C-alpha cells in the first residue's frame, strides 16, 4: 500500500447542509457547506472531532481571544489553512514507511494480532484463549480499509484502557470523558465553526516551535516504560500539544499482507484491506497531564490530576456543575473556562457535548453521550448562583441514601434505584437552575425556589417508596388474610415515617428551610 497523506487524502466522511455525504481531507474544513462529521460509529465521531480540533490547535492556534474572534467572524481562508498544516506533513503520513501516523517508529517483532484488536470492544487475548468471548465474538471484523484504520487507531490511542501487563492507558487514563462546546442543534453552524469553538489561545511556550517528536511522539523512537524504571513522560518533557496526540500503545499495522474486498466496518470496497498488526507492551506512560478537553478531579493523597472517566449509568446532573465550572472536587476542561472568557453574544446558545467509554479494567461496559446545558452566568464571580446550585445538588446527594435505606428496610432494594433517581429528577433540577438564573437579581425570589426543590425531592422519594410498599393491591389483600398482616403493614408505615423524619433532619434541607 502506498503512503497516504492524512492532510490531502479525502478520508473523513461529512454530511453537507443539503443532506448529501462525501469524504473530505482536513484541508477542506473551511467549506461552509459542510454541516457535520458523518461517522457510522459514535466513538469514531467523537475521535474525529478530537483529531480535527487537535490539528487546528497544534498548527493554527490563536494568540488570544481577539485573534480567535477575527477568524470566528471573518472565516478562515483556504490559503491560511494550507500554510498552517504544511509543517505537520511528515507527522500526517499513514502507511508502511516510517514515520507513520500513531505507529511505533521502530520495526516491531512479535506475533500478529487480528485487526479487530484496534476496536476497544473486541475480545482481548485472554478472552480468546479461555473461549469467554460470549457477547462480542471473535472474527467479527477481519479486514478494514485504510480510512477506517486511521480513525480506529486514533480512537484506541485516545481512549486506551488497561490492556494487560505493560500495555499503557491513554494520556488521560482509560476511557476519559471528553467535553466539547457545541452550538444549539437548531443553529445552522458549519463544521469548521463547531471545531473552532473548541480551539483555545496558546502562549508562546505552549505553541509548538517545531513539529517534532515533542508534539508527535511517533516521529522518533518510543519513550518506553519497562521495569524496573517504569519511566513516565511528564508535561514538562514535551510540548503542550502532545496532549492531543498521546501514543501509549506500541502498534505497527501490517501493510504488506493486505486483501481485496469490502471493509468490515464501513462496507466500502478496497484493494488494501488491513487484516493484522503487531503490538508490543511498555509503550509511553503518561503522568500528570491535563487534556484541554477533559474535566479533572485532584487526587487527595498525591495532588495529581485524575481525568473524569465514564461510569455505569453515564453522566448525570450530579456531575454537571463540575463539567461547567470549578468546585472543590472537580475542575472543568480548559476549553470551558476559555469559552466563558470569550463572552459570545447572549443570543447565541451553546451546550456541552460529553462522551466517552465506560471501562471495567480491559472490558467495555458502555459508550455514553450526553448533552448538558451551558450558562454564562456561572462564570460571574460576583454571583452566588453557583453556591445556590451546589446547595441544591448537596440536598439531592443526601436524599438518595434515605430512599435507599427505606427501600432496603422493606426488602425492595433495586440495582436500578440510583440511576432512576438521578434520571427522573433531572428535568426539574434544570428547571430549578433556569429559575435561579432568571431570579439572579432578586435574592428574595430565589430562596423559595430552593424550598420548592426540597419539596420536589421529598415528593419523589415518598411516591417511589409508596409505590414499592403499597402499590400491589394483591399484596395488600394477602395481608388482610394473614395473621401477621398488621405487623407487616406497621413495618411499612414505620419505614415511611422514618424516611420523612430522616429527610427533615438533613443539614442542607434545614439550611434551605432557615433561608426561607
């Protein structure tokens, strides 16, 4: 297979405003007729956004918000984009010749691995050996076209979970959550503007001075991490933009033993289907990096940043405030604070697009995508809106254990209780946020809103309990015939009374009542 230039090759599927789908090269991003990316897998869609944002960020970063606004208002000229991308040509070559995009600089020796291994949901080596690939079977992907191989490789390197001894996780850890600023769906915004919303100004120290292995690690020999040293790469040892191009896995695609046929991912006919690759453990081990598109929490013991990961049930409004602001436990992605600082026109509406894998060690449990509301009022240092929202969230967090305790007392514990609680109280929570912001200049009008929120939660937990305890008429009829019926009914009523008592004892509920 001949080498492809990822800057000139038309390998990225997009959808145009008139509905037709085509493939473009990154150099065609300035086309105003392009509405969005058009990948057939959500993880590829998210990865492609990060690839293109990273490319713009690395080669075309503005100096400040004034320069950012200049392009936002006037557009990016084709000649400007071509000139910016040119220094990155060597790093964006994909094929057998080295250096090759996202692949190890050196020739790897070892056994061949099926190309399906590039997909994070593919069964691992142990599953194949033990014949435990029950849900996602082996050989479901045997050959993929070069275009799909590029995005699959980037997706793996960007999200890499633990993969066995010495197979390193991504720069942000396994399965990081990515948060992107996006315009409202009803706005006809071209793709390049969606990408530009997530490009941040960089200072001279952060901008690449040269496009070498300090930015693109595959341009030289891999900085390995074998024992006993287990050496790590820290942010100060590389350029800031390597955050977008982390390469923890040592991979070399086999471009010699290709086949002809249809790609098992996109279905396109290809004369060079890639069927296998080689891999080697102890690749680059990243430590203490902060990716500009990911929220973090701080490790209490070490002070190190820990990227927020996907969790069972996905992201919920409990996580929302940390995604869009800074609090004691979480810090939003850098792109969020940058967006606040731009103070775009209030008539333009934006939301947060959050996505990522939920991994359990090396196994994929789920892919999650969420959209969260975004309010510029949260960036106002003189406003106490955030404090009031935190108070409402604290009440939500403390209310759930009370419901859980009551349900357990009547042997009605459910694995879905927690997820249902957060999902079913989400809409009224965001209604509360809107109301608090609407009353930002009227302190007396906001405190009753918190009291109303407490009543909303109390109504939810009592109705949930009542449905579980008294909602079965057949069960009640049996109680009447049972000699111990009075005792059973008494236990249910007693548990309900404890639920109400425990709720009214909550410190946050008491604060809200005192603030009335």
